[in-house]
């Protein structure tokens, strides 16, 4: 499983540096975060670094006003009702030209976030795909499947999506799912399990699957043989929320804390807690394993008090994505059972480490994975019951 960079605010330089570090990679471009006049130039920089480009139209909520998206010619200016009924002709035509100008690797087709999956929804998706064949016959298609939280929680509707996708003439799908609550980490096993089932159901159709707006909690998508998850720097690129796609004037000053991601604990910690860990001679437990050590966070473990090292938000983001990419790359094993076992071992290792740290008062607060361990275990158990046999048989061919 690969990690794609989900572009957002302040991600342009980060993404290019990430490509330098790994020698290749894929960037999911966000039109909301780059002006039309700058798009082609930025994409050329990505290609020069052996990177691939996917342009996300971000048409998830066309009735919401997002002033930067409206600057693109593909963005609908009026008659949203017709769009919701499948009139995507102009949108797809303009998008096809943008994708060709930017030499995008695949044509990511637009879709509106579904509040209900039924025959009408399927009909609209088919119309979008047919439009693509009219204007971009020579490109491969990845279709967007954007689902509301209510749909993701409904197993019946998830099964409908799988059934509909099987008939679509596309190479794969890009799945984005509305976050089910107000907390960063998801405490609903069914929500996680249903996404795993959705991925597995589509993968069994020999289609590619990318899950967007993901955090490290969705490393479990490896059990469904997911091709890639996409993540970014700020939390709004690690969870999919309607508010992110609406322009709201805010003049309040930023009071963001800097968080350090401990990959073996699947948790993030504010820097003052690293200071306490150092004082208690526990800092080495929080240091990344050798395979994930990187230049962005090494300053924290060289002997100085972590809060005095200058470790900033910039380094924190780059460290997070570096570690997450390494975790993604090692997440899929040669068999389904090996992949499942490795993931359960990862959760058990995190549990043991978190218990020891918590006992000493070192906690990740609302980014601590302790309460999420059982959520993911339950999701995996439910998924395993449904998909263990077919995936075990088909694993090498997915």
C-alpha cells in the first residue's frame, strides 16, 4: 500500500520535498489550494522530481461557496440542480482540458457527496463516466466515490456501492468518506469496518482503490489490499469534513500546538510531554524505529530538551508523512493472514507502549490511540469474518 500526498494549505513545498526524500510519489492536487495560473508550473515541478499527479476536482459540495474553486473554468457557476441530476457535460469537458494540460497520470472524475446510494445515484455516476469518454477517450479514469457519514454507517448501502461500481468502465475509484464525529480519531468500529469492506469489494473486481483524507488509523486498509491512502499536513487533510470546502471568514489568531507522531504508539504528543519523557528517561521509547528515523525529527533525540530544539510545525508535518509512508509500504504482506497478523501485532505493540507511557503520565490527549485500539480490533474482526476466505484465496491476484 502506498501513501499519496493529499495537497492542502502549505503543502506545495512539503510535497516536493517528500518526492525528493523517496525518489518518487503521487500528489493529489487540490485546486482549492493553488491558483489556476500556477497549476501547470507546479505540476511540471512534480514531474521533474519523478512524481505523479492526480487532480481532485473537489466538487463534493457544489452548493457551498468556496471562492478559490470558483476561479476554475470547470466549476459550475449556476444551475446546481441540473448538475445534481447528472448534467456534468461542461464540468467534465473543462476538467479534461485541465488534466491534459497538466499531463495528469489519470483522469479523476468528479462526484457530489452521496447522501443516499440508489439507482439515481448510479445513473448520475454513469453519465459522468460517459462524459469522460466523450472528452478524454485516451485517458485512464478513476471515479470519485464520495459518501456521507450516514451512508458509510449503512452496510446495505455500502453493498450497493460495490454492486454499482462493478458495472462502471473505470480503472478504479477514489473513496472519500465524511468523518462521523467531532474527534480526529474515529471511535466507531462499524464505520472503519464498512470502509474496509467497500475497498475489498471493489478490489475483488480488479479495480484500483485510493482512500483519501486518511490518517494512520486507516493503515488497516492494507487488509483490504487497498492500493493507497492519501494524507496531508493539517488535520483537515486527514479527515473529510464539509466545512473544509466552504469559505468562512475567520480573523481569530491561530493557537495550534506542535505535535510529534510516535509511529510505534500510533499516537501524537505535544512537545512538553516529550520533555517529561526525557526527564523520566523514557524518551528513547518514543523515538522512531530505525526504519522510520528521519532528518525532520532527529533533533528531538540528540540530548537537548525537546522543547529547546526548535522542532516546529513544519518538521512535525514532514516527520508524520515520512513515517506514515514507511508504515504504508510495510503494511501489505505476501498473504492475507500475514497482513492481518502483522497489523494485530502493531496494535499490540502500541498497546504495550501506551500503557507504560500512560502510567508515567505521558499521554497524547485527544490524539492518543489507547481508546482506538479496540475500535480497530473490532473493525478488523468484523471484516475478517466477512472477507477472510475470499481474500485469502485471491490475495496474490488483487
